């Protein structure tokens, strides 16, 4: 598997990959869809450009070739932890173990960068996803976040909020 850090040249393919992984009919072929919770796009060109331009953040791409995107993950260096977001596996490959590979990669990256904790936020209604992360050692931190309509992640179909999950990494 080839792993690389995204560049601006990857933005169009990543927008399609991430949106297909979370929203719309294509996302329903996997088990991590948000299509019943949110309408609209999950990410757009401007958001990915901002991530790529952020010196503290990277979007990592996983594929069989340099042009292929099977999975991706957003990693941002915060003062006391590594933030993990948008872990996206192609819907037809969900359940294959690729998500665990990406998560292990992110944890290894965190250790290499000197972090001892990884945190993420998850929509509370995504119980199956939270359960999956729990099985990987990520537990609720007790911190919740209200939905902020100013955050561009789609149009909600029901009341939702975010919870934070975290994992302390063994050295």
C-alpha cells in the first residue's frame, strides 16, 4: 500500500472520495454512511485547500498506486494531542480491515511526532462507528460539542451533536 501526503493536485479526487464515503447513495454501500443524518457535501475544495495549506495538518492518502485513493485521514497537530478526522475508507472496502490499517498508521504517526494521545470528534448518532472506535481503544472523554450551523459539514436531518473520543497511546 502506498501512503502519501495530499497536495493541491489531489483535491478534486479527495473531494469525491470523502463525499462518497460519507454522503449520498454511494456511501450506503458501506457501513459508515451519514446519509440518514445529513444532506449536502461533507467537504469541498476550499476546506481541503485550507487543510493542505495548514502547516500543522496533513491529509494522508492510501492507495495501490500513486493515483488511487482507497482511504484517507486528516491529522492535525494540536498542543497536547494529535487530532484525527475524516478517516474515510472507500465504501465498497469498508469491513475489509483497511480502516484499522489507517488508524494504526495515524497512531504510529502520532508517536513519531511525539504525541501520546489521539482525539477525534464523532456525531453522537453514529453509534456503530463509536462502537468500532471503542473496540480500537478510543473512549469518550466526557466532552461534547453542540452542533454549530456555521460549521460546513452538511444540512442536518435531525438533532445531532458531537462527542469527543480519545486514546492514550502506549509508548
